[in-house]
C-alpha cells in the first residue's frame, strides 16, 4: 500500500462444470495478468474451482478430490507470486461439506472461510449439498498439504501493509445481518465476496444497490465477483458480475454476459475509508457494541497475517475528478435544484422567524452576489412575498467596471426587485482623509475601507428598512480568508456559506438554462443572457482601479490562485484529512490534462498554490470563528458551530514542512 492505496481485482473466469483442472488453468491465467498489473488481492467467483452448478456431483469424492488437487496445483503456481488470491471450492470438514473461500499467497494456504447463509428457496438448493458455517465448530483439517483451522467465527486477514480484509460468500450479503457487518467493525478495510447470483429481470440493479449500501454502511471497499460463462444454463443463466465499491461509490464494473474471462482492477483508497470511520461517531458506537458482545461471549476474531512481498514503484492509476464539488453530469440538474432549494429554504425560515418581508443585499455584478440574489428571489417566491421586498444595492467604487455595473443594474431590473444605487467613492475618500491615508496607495487599507463602507451601508439600510442583510461570500472565500474582516465577511444570514466557487458557476449556469427554457415569459431571455455573461466575467473584488481600457485589472485568481485548485485542496483536506504530500499526489493526477473542464498545471504550480492554500487556511481561521449563520449544502462546511472547529492561532508549520521536504 502506497499513499493509502491498495490495488484489488474482481476476476470472472470461464469455467467447465465439474472440471477443476480446466478451471484452475483459467484462474492461473487471470492471476498472472493481475500480478503483472500490480494487483495485490484478487477474488474469484463462488465455487469457481469446480463450477457452482455441479448439483449432486458435489457428493462425488472424485470431484472433491480433484478440487483439492487443483488447489495444490494453484499453491505451487503461486509460490513465486506476491498476489493474494481468493478462490471458491467445496471442502470436506469431518462429516460436513462446506462451501468455502480459500485464501492463497506465495504457495501457502492462509485460510478457509466457510459460507454462513445457504439459500434454499426458488432456484437455490444449497442445503441439499452443503452445511452452513453455523453447523461447524472450530476444526483443524489437513487440506492441500496444509494444516488449516476451519472456524465458524469471523476471520480477518492482514496484509504486510496492515490492510485488513474479510470474506463473505454470495448469500451472506443478502442476509439481514451480513457477516461483513462484524468483519468491518472488527477492522476490515476491504470485503471480498465470492458469488454465484443468477440473472433475472431487474435483479442486477437491485444487486448493485445492495452492494453500494453495504459498502457505505460498513465504510469498506466491497469487491464482488460472480459466476459467468460456462456455468450450467439448465435452469438459470449467470452473467458474470465484477463490481468494486468504495464507501458506497462504484469504482469499477465489468461487462456482463461476456463469453471470455475478464478482470476488473482498481486502486482503493484505504486511508480515505479510515478517515471516514474516525470521524463517524455512529460507527464508533457500533464498534463499542461489538467489543461488549465479544467480551460477553468470550469469542475472538482470528487474524491471519499474509506474507510479505517485494515493493514496487507506485503509480497512481485511479481516475480523479478535479472538480469534487460538482455533481455528475447525469445528476447535474437535480443536484443544482436541490442545492438551490436548501439555500432558499434556509433563508425562508429565517425570514419567517424574524417576521421580516424585506432583505438587503449588495449586488456587484459578480458570481457570488448573483447567486445570493437568485436564492433571495426563490425564497420570496416560495413564501409568496412581493419581490420588491428584496432591496438590491449596487455600490460602485474606485474599481467598478462598466461591465459589472451594468450587469448588476440589468439583473435587478429584470428580476423585478427594488434597486438602490449608492456610490461609495465620496464616503471612502472622506474616510481616507479622516485616517490620513494617501488614496494613491492601493494597499490593504485602500481595499478594505471600501469593503467595510459597503457593509456599513447595507447594515444601516437594514435598520432603516427593517430587513435582513443577506451575505454573499462563498465557501472557497471562507477557506482562504478572501474577505474583509467585518466587511463582506459579515451579514445576518450567509446563503452561500456552504457553496464553493467552482460550484457557483454551475448553479448560475443552471438557473440561466432554466430562464432560457421559459423564453416566452417577460424578461426571461434577458435574465438568461445576463447570467451567462456574469459567469464569464473574471472573478474580482474590483477594489482597485480598472486598466486603461476600463477592464478588470484586479483578478482574484492571479492573486490568490486558481479556485479549481483551491476547491480541490479544500475538499480532500477537510473531508478526509489528507496530508500535503497526498494532496499534491492527487492534484497532479487530477490536473494532468485529461479533463477539459479544468486547466493543466505542472508540479511547481500545484506545489506553490498548495502552500498558499495551507498558509491562508491556517492564518485566516479567525474570520471563520465568527461567521454569521448560513446553510450547509454539501459534505464540506466551515461553520464553527458545525463541521469545523479550529484554534485561530494554530500553526501550519508541520503541514508546510511536509510539502517542502
């Protein structure tokens, strides 16, 4: 395991029913291919050594002996291989015949795991041939040249990198209390399932839902391999499912109904799974209950150590979404609608609670204030309030450009809200005179004086008009501290507090498309065009004068860095607690040019802006410690009352040291 990643595979070999020699040859071929691709653990289908559909042939000693001989051949074959292989076969234990998974590595049989839940309904008759693990007592047997303890209790296996994995077989995961529940609580990072689920109309989607839920519930990677071509089609057909999930998310999927053998392999992020568990108090409570149950029963979960292997050079193969806050394209419209509803419902509740039918909002013609205004309009429409109660205030200053100024005015007019224009230049010039500041010096005093003047105006208007000041600052700005303390940092309700900059673009585009689809309505087409122009406007606080052509000179991303990079860092830093070296590794992969939605960045640029992110994130916590209320939208939030509590004087030294070492 490197950087928290382990490569696993689900393999589906072609089989011949009742022909272990042929079957083990197919298995060996797939093992060799997987070993060559640096796969560390590979799982095969249920009873793949003999074929699942042998029926009463399972009572034949010839078949059982041939299965054991096939395992001995497989042991010899893997003697020089590092890969851990999990195969299915029938095993005689005393007077019982068990449906087992055999764990094999480097010529050694590490363990045999018997199936617990045997289906005996509809097309399944497993109890006719097999006994359940529940019928078994811990028993030592001699099998394939190894002495092995076959145990009905949960078993775990530990790789040399300290990754724990458990095994269940087919029906086990369909049970009300799958063995993987206990395996996960005992520490299993990965669950492997050897299966022989047949294909029926609608069953595949149900299976995928089941595996996704079990992976999410246990916070594991779930690797599933199901029987495919070659199994008997006397009454049913097996499609050959190969599925790999990570905490409920599908990472890889094979193609069903293939007539050739296939393998699906992917890198699983174990560190990510462990981070999820550490921060989930429900999981920790369930873990405590398991401990009490084990102490009461006197039972222990046996852990078998796998053999060490030769380290290889690590290459990150896993595809990464460079825009982790952006919903998948298939769910984009639905997700955008949900986000806007969360924001507008949050504001609506605040208006009802305060018995207010008026809000005050500063409109700059930029992205953030545009989204906040759209949320206000939605909230007022939901409540049946007159949109004239939305008082949009444009406050041009020294850096305001014609483009943003006219977009702000046109948007407010088109949406039918109350428009106020207050030029701040005179008041700020007087302020400079009062404090003795040279207005030709465009420093932080020059910029912040304008931001605080605008906030003062909004707050005073709220007192005068009896309304709430709606904040426009977003999650990305809060992370970087890109806000003036007690300036645009402050409001009475921050509707964008849970929305990062990269997502805001998509939300505004979505609303633009909604207006475009209602072009027959008055001003709808104009609003759509305005919104799209705002999306295309460079991000800027417009606090310093424009260039000689009247264009925006002060561009935020030139100063603080690309928001697409910062949002990427923010997501993985907060969501999973990843270290700088891993953030750097992931960003290199995510921004390597394979995704046309984002720019390509070289190592030096990524490292530079990552250092900027870390320095600013730590140094600007004091602004986040006193944030106004605002709704959480996604899995990442910086509210000091909810998701993120951090000392304002915490040091970033060890994070920066790791990045530069």
